[in-house]
């Protein structure tokens, strides 16, 4: 008859200790798994309405939280069609929609959809209104010149039907001591003019 295999008491103690440690580790892992939960997309700050002049730039912003991977999809609703603009798989890169040199066709509603594996959420529709009365002018002396200006007056000094800009400057401040006159070329550009109106700055 074979004898039953007997384990030394010291080995039994070691096995019992290992079993207890593994059991404790399992409890900790289960606890961590229960406390770190995946999150559906939620919006905390909605995009706001914007009003800009023709040719201006605009940015719609929202703040959202969601478990990764998550992505944003922006849409333009012009009242007839809903057009997808872009999507990104970066958690924050798509939270800002920037439109440059806006035209009348860009007016309408803009909203975002945030998506992850657990679901999706749609933002409010933010409205973009565009004022065609003025066109935003960039990269020209009329906006880039730095002068000690006192007053600005829109007038049609040469009677061509386009409003020109006269800027009265102070004699006391550098870098100029004369006035400025910008002629409206009628195509969205202005030319700086030197004549009798610009020869002397204002007295202050």
C-alpha cells in the first residue's frame, strides 16, 4: 500500500499565505474596476451664437467630457441642408470649430456631435449671423498703421460713391505729426492718400 503524500507544516503555511495574498489582490482589482467606470459623452459648456462682419473670422467652442476614444463631428445647418464639416478622433482637438473669411453662405446654425463607444450627445445649435454692411479688411495700412489718432471720420472726399476714411492725428505723439486719409477703391481695399487734408495734424 502506498503512503499518502504528506506536506510539511511549513509548506502548508506558505501555500495558505499565497492564497490569501492572491485573494486580497483580486478584491483590490475588483474594487478598482468598479470605481473607474467608462463615461458617456456629456457637454458642460455649449457653443454660443456669433455675429461677425463679412470676411471676418469666428470660432465656436464647447467643453465636453467622455471616455476615450471619443471624437467630435461638427455640422452646418443652413435651414435646408445639414452638412458634415469634419470629425476627429482626438479628445479635444475637435472642441473648437474655426471659420475664416466667412461669407453669406456660411450663415446659419452650427452644432457638434460627440461620440464614443458608449453613446453620443448633440450640442445646442449655435447661430452664426453675418452683417454684409461692412467687410473686414486685413493686411492693409488702414488697419495696420499705428498713429496717435484723435478722431476718425467716414466721408466721400472724392465723390466716387465710396466712403473714405479720414483720421485726425495728434501733434503731440510720435511716430507721425500729420493726418491720414485712406481712399476706398471700391473693391475692399484702401489706399493711403497724401494731400492738403493730411498735411497738418490736429492741435491738442
